[in-house]
C-alpha cells in the first residue's frame, strides 16, 4: 500500500513558479502537484505542455475553491500579491510555502504572521514557511553546523553578496517598480543568512547604505540602484556587510564569509559551475553559473522535499516565519538609507528610533 502524498498547488508560473512546479511534479516523491494558477495565458499554455495531468486555472481564488482535496499551496506569483495569496490559503487551513519576500512592506509581511498565528489555533498542524532557499543549500548548512559547533568561536563579522549577471533585456528596470528595491529584492537572502548565523533573536542596532547606477540610470526613477553596499550593526557586537549588484559580467556571484573570534568560514568564495578548468589563450579559468537558479537548484529541490515532509509528518518547520518579517524590515530600512543617505537606528527591542531621538555619535 502506497503512502499518502501531499496534494500541492502552485500559484504563479513565472521564472520561479515554473521551477517550483517542476520540482513538486517530478522531483518530490511524497508530493502530488494537482493544480496550478496564473493570470497569464502563456504560462497556462506552458503548464499544459509540461505538467501532465495537472489542472490549470487563470484565477487563484477559483483554484482554491475548486480543489477540494488541496492540502498545500506554493505562492510564487508576483511579490505584490504574495501576502494576499498566502493569507487566503492560510485562512483555509492549508500549508503554505511562500516565496521570498512575504511582501516588500514590513507591515504587510506582519499580516501573514498574524493570520498564521490565528489559524494554527484551529489547525495546530498547519505549516507556513517563507522560501529562503539558501537555508536548504548543503554548503550553507555545513557552514552553519560548523558555526554552531563553536569551530570559529563567536561569529562577529558577516559579509555576503548577491550579484546577478547583467540582464540587457531591461527586466530588472521594469521590475523595480514592484520589487521594493535592490536590498529587498537581491539582499533579502543575505539579510536572512545574517540573522541565521548570528541567531534569529539578534536585534538590529543600525543600518546604513550607499549605491550607484553604473549601468541602468533609469532605475533612479523608481528610487533604486543597480549596485549597493549596506552595513547592518547588531546589538551584542556583531556587524554585517552586504553587497548587491545586477551587472556581473561572468555570471552569478553569491558568496558569504563568516568571521568568528577563532576563525573564518567562506561559502562559494570561488564560484564555479562544475570541476572543469579551461586552459586557453586567456589563461586558466572556470565557468560560473549564469543565474541564481544555476547555483541553488539543489537547494530548491531540498526545500520542496523538506516542506512536504514536515507537512505530512507534522514535524517542526526549519525556521520561524517571524524571521521573514525581520528580513523585510531590515531590507526596507537599508533601501531607505540608500535613498535618503541617512543612518537608521533601532532600540534594544527592535523599535525604530526617530531622528530627533537618536543619540549623538561619540567622537
């Protein structure tokens, strides 16, 4: 007798949604993808070609109403509807895996957490997570276990970057209208990693950021930049440096360093697609992944399988949903600092200190 499978639907079939659909349809043995939705007829046509036996809907609400056996929803639609769609599924008692970020707004992100807290009173085994895929990456997990073991002493300095290959199509310029800015869109993973490695109860003391438009000056009309550096100071003597870029020439460059009082760990310090070295007239080189998915494909597959397992087995989710709100809060503050040029400070319980209240810096 075969074991029951988690019946899953996907909301949104864009770049990330189509990948989630294939992962749950083909690479997650304990899940059964039964339905997908997208308002885009082209994406529905893609599903008809690639997701055999899966029902398709142009309307998300119609899918939720029609699929009586549905148990879980993966929200991978446009960021502007992440929170709305997640809350609708949560209110029905469904398990939810929501792509990052929950929203570009900390306040809207908090509404997802609030809905979940209310829902689990009726559905105590309900699982809701935000898809921070790097937490499912084997290399990051190995580094985290080493930090937890005390191998490098107390982690004190965190440096991380998300640097995309240049996309000449102009996609990111148009997307900047809705993305929340380069820190919320690109650096959200790095912010989440800093919270993970420093401890999810870490409290931000201040943030400051600067940025430039090196290749896409039109981003400024949306209060965004194509390259930026942010500094996040935490209470307890910890600091994070974040770099985000959308103009890498060779490919995706996502690297992280964690420095402790007794050593340092680096993850993906020399990006590479495989173990092939190329020897030619330019010297010796290696190719690197052309995009984010090329680097983290296995992490997304692990995410799909572990989400499925915790839903079916009623085990603990890998990390708290509240952390996703903190990540957006930090990202939004960095974006504000980037645009205003001002340092933004917080008190020891995480409340923002208004400018007139901020203590004067000591020389």
